[in-house]
């Protein structure tokens, strides 16, 4: 069976977001109206699992210049940047220039391991159900 298309992977990832895959730091701000909130790190990892490429990370600042946090997204092998969670940010939150970061060789001890596992499982099951894998 051919690998899933980008469109299918994106659709399944977006349908798989939930409070269970949200970064605990952002959980209070997660809602069905803003389902991308707190999903960037795990989404970038899951997208890399399926499509390869590089992980990008950038600081996010509030309008007053104070640090809001960090944001992750992907650069595919063809050089195209893919950011499925950019819409999570408010107008007063500014994403700065990214840098390439290396995927940790073992994320099982990381802070977002449970959220990553939940999202990865839902995406894998969704792709299998939709005929993408």
C-alpha cells in the first residue's frame, strides 16, 4: 500500500487532537474552538514520523516582548515548511525565526511522552481506518 498523502495525514492529525494530546502547559487554553492549542510539539513529531524532514523550533513572544513559550513545526525534505498548528496563536503572540532542532533519540523520558503516544496512536489508527497505511 502506498504511503499516505500529506492531505490525508493532515486531516487525520487534525481530527486526532484532543485535551489528551495537549501540552499540559496549554491545557487551560485548549478548546474545540482552538484545537491546535498546545499541540505543536507532538504534532511536529508525529508528522515527522510519517513524512520525515526536519523539526523547526522558534520562540514565541507576547506583544510586550515577554516570552510566551516555544513553537514547533516541520520542514519537509523538499524544503516546504508545514505548520499545522500556527492558528493556535492569538494576534498578540509573535512566532520568531525558527532554527532546526534534532529529534531526541528517545522521547520516552520526555515531558510530552504521554501526549505524543496518545496522538501517535490516534493518527496511526486513523490512517489505518482511512486506508492511508
